[in-house]
C-alpha cells in the first residue's frame, strides 16, 4: 500500500518569514499527482497546490511553492511571507495511481504563525 | 469555483439511532464521491467510494452495513450511520470531482457527529 509521511507534527514560523513543510511518499508509479491541502480551524479542506510528477518544473501558487524531488520521493511545501491566515493543518496527499481521485493523506503538520 | 455542500454541519443523536449525512455537488456533476472520516487531531481516512448508480466500494475495515452509502444522482450522495454508537462520533467529510480528467477534488465542509 502506498504511504505518505509527514515527519513534522507541528511547525511554527514568524509572520512574514518562510517555512517549509516536508512530505515523503512511497510509490512504484511513474506518473501521478501530489497535493497539499490546508485545513483551517473551520475544518474545510482547501487545495493549496498540486504537482504533476511528469513535470520537471516545481509548482507555484503565489506564496506557495513545492520542492519536488521525484527520485527521492519528496514533496515539500514552502510558504513564503507567512501570514496569520496560513495557520492551519497541512496535509500532503497522493492518489494510488494516475488519474485516481482516491487520496491517501499524510498525518498532517500543524502550522502556527507567530505574530 | 466548484462547490460541494454537506449537510448537516453538526448533529447530535442518541445511541442506537441512525443519522443521514448528505453531500451535494452544487454546480457540477460528480459520478464519483468519496467519504472520509477524521478523528480529532488525526488525518482523513477514506471510508468508501460512492459511485452514481452502483454500489459503493468500501475500504478495508469499514463496515458496509454500518455505513450505508447511496449515490442516487449525479449531484447527491448520502452516508447513513446506522445504529450509531458513541465510537462513531467523528468528523465526516465528503469530496467530489468534476468529471474532467485534470480537475482536483473538492471537499464539503464536513459533518461533526456526536453520539450520546
């Protein structure tokens, strides 16, 4: 079974600083998607960013970017210029095969923003 | 953007009763929806895949007679927790995907179930 590992249960960062959340996964597939979801206190799951494994270029969405290392099966999320509204649980997620919507989530990282 | 509506947002029921949770895709058709369960301070665990017009596919360890799933239309899936017990208290979240290949999953707001 595929696994998704987030080794940082909690992280904190000063407002306006940069923080990186780590995620590793296990797969035998060559093409797949990887996702980062944010879950604020409202518990709504919000898609932060998505990476397609066959693309060499790291995905970027405004202040959010990924460092995708396919050979190392690593998929970290970098948040630049951290804002108070970024405080949330962050989950890395991975589908079992390409195009499959059934996601396996990591255990999550709770991010605290220090004013 | 695509919206998934889940109802109710929270529900309290007595042990032994059944509770129905609805998941609707408001502005798109979803042939497949997913039901997740989340215990406090834990991750989301997939319970089942709901397929429009056919039986749901349950993950290992999930009792299909306990958690009844009905996907009667392209915009509605329901999860019924039958004969609920306190250990069924949890946060239940549904998700759906627009049929096009590249579109991401969209999640409902979740339902907090408390069984007394």
